[in-house]
C-alpha cells in the first residue's frame, strides 16, 4: 500500500475541520479545537487504512470522510470538557481547584478542607462541594472517575498509604451517594508518593495533602 500522500491528506483534513469547528479563530475554545484536531487526524488515518484496497483517490476520499467524522467526535469531547469545567468553577468554592488539560478534568480538594487530622470523616462543607461534583458527573455521564488520595510524608509511609486509601474511599462514597454509578468510580490511595510541592515546609505539605477527582471521557 502506498502511503506517501496520506500525511498531506491527513494534515489538510485535520486543519480544514478544526477551522470549521470554531469560526471564532485562534485561542478560543482551545480544548474543543484540540479535540477536533486529534479526532480529525485519527479519523483520517483510520479511513485511509480501512480503504487500502482501493485507488489512491478512493483512499484519499475515505481519509477526508474519516477526518470529518473524527473531528466532530473530538470537538464534541473537547467542548463537553470545556463546559463541564466552567460549570464546576462557577459552582464550587474558590479553594477547590478545577483544571482542564483537554484530555480530562482534575478537581482538587485539600485534605485539610475535607478531613480533620487523622480522620476519614468528610466535613459538612466538603460534602456540599462533593454533591456539586456528583451532580456534574450525573449531568455528563459518559466519563470515568478516578478518586486519588494523597498525603504528605510526615509519619510512617505505610500509615500514610492506608490513610490515603481510606480517604479516597470516603470521597467516592459521597459521590456514589449523590447518584454516581459505582461502576464509573475507582478509588486509589497514592500515599506520599506523588507530591506536587516540597514536603520541607508546612505550606508545601498542605498542598500535598489532597484528594484529586480525575474525570476522563470514555
């Protein structure tokens, strides 16, 4: 099979359909554009490969059709993440972090906000925030959710590992109680293994004590 012309076809198709998805131009709806670009490239390649027995013209046409379909799906995923992230930012407290990298959403709650010291009982304030997250997950059901507990490095590593697991499970239970299907949720304890700041000072340790809710489109 001759593939020399396929990269040009794929690139052209990708750029065409990304532009079509967003008339506002550069820097607007960045994650929607990124999703469209990735979807277009994948769709074009799939269309070309699945028509490898046809003529070059047929394969190029199949690549363009695949790019169109892939761009639509990819743009839809990116736009959904954009909308969900913005809705969560408006609804949640300012000390709850919401980030969107185009592939998934990450909601970060400080364990000092969620729990008392050495406790796995979710505070009343945090239960309200988690119900908001649960409502969002129910509104956007075509996702999987990893709930990951993290600690600082103070104390025994095995104790911190168990504590992170129990706290992740406690957060998952609140989400499930809010109507989220248990089959969508996985609880993970990372212990002290994935710090995002220095453990040499209190401000860094506070940042490391956290629970992350990672929302990934299916």
